[in-house]
C-alpha cells in the first residue's frame, strides 16, 4: 500500500511513523508513506499557500493552486482509490472505515488547516472527508497520523499474530476485557483467580463477560447495534 500525505507541516508527521509497528511496516515494505510539503508547489513568489476568505472575518483559507498542482502530479503517476481530507466537519472516523481503507492500494490524505481550504478542492478532488472526533485540533496532521496508524496496522504482515488486529476493541463491537501479567500477586493486588486456573473455556467465557460489562459501563451505545 502507498499513502501520500499532503501537508504544510511535514515535520509533525515524521515522529509517529518512525517508531513501532508503522516503522516496521515501512522497513518491511508493507507500506510506503510519502510526505509532501504543499508549500513546495506554490507558484507564488513568497510561497504563499493561503489567502483571505471571500467573507468578512472568516480568516485565512488554503488556496487551490498548490494543492491542485500536487494532486494532479500524483494522479498522473498512479491512480488513487481515495483522496481523504482531514477536517473537523468531516464524517466521524470509525474502525469500519479503517478496515475499508486498509484494502486500498493508493491513498492520498490532505491535511486541513487554518479555517479550511477553498471549497472547490473539496468539490473536485476529495472522495472522503474525515473527522477523528468532536473536538478541534490546530491542524489535520495529527488526524492524518491517527488515520494512517489505524490503517497500517490492519495490513496483513504489519503485526505479529500475538498483536493481531482481529482481537482489538471495536472489531467485535465490544471493548477489550482487562489483561494481566506476572506477578500473580503484587503487594496484595491479585490477578483474578480464574486466569490462574488454566481452564481455557472458562477463561474465554470470563473475558467475554468482562468485555460486555465494561462496554455496558463505558460505551453503552456500542451495545445498541
Ligand atoms: Cl480531521 N482536523 C482538525 N483540525 N480538527 C479535528 C479533526 C480534524 N478531527 C477532529 N478534530
């Protein structure tokens, strides 16, 4: 899979992809992540990428030209399955969408900024508008990192069997049950007896029951579906 990320702050995105599972997936050539600085494509002599909105007090808006030229260049090199725009007024991101995106070969993620981008970019290029939650970030870079991370870990080979994405919270519509490791007794804080029993069937039933209890308490909305 190839992910092209278009941003005016590429440095923000270097950290999240240089560690752990995403780094491993890049090293193993399971995914290619290309960061593009939108500013490099500005034909303006000061490399400007924004301008005043056509309405009073609406602040600065990202201009069409550098973004359009960059997307046109990428599209001339390969075909893209999705062109995503990260924006707080997008569709709320969920695991189901991560699953779908992880099946694609080539995607672009355009990071939003300031008060937004010229609507014509959204109208003519963007296929998916995504928000990662009901709060406002200073820019779309962190959202792009979240989306990329959630996709990459689902690509076959990105994770070992032990950390398989199939057992994640949300994949079965339930939150994960609590987990424990040694020691069985830490200064009197004990691991639940059943986990020490060795009875796999009973342990599975306990885990399922715990998952339901936890979901009921924290995310009752998940149980309605
Ligand atoms: Cl995708 N962008 C920004 N700027 N804020 C957000 C967001 C995205 N998702 C939630 N808040």
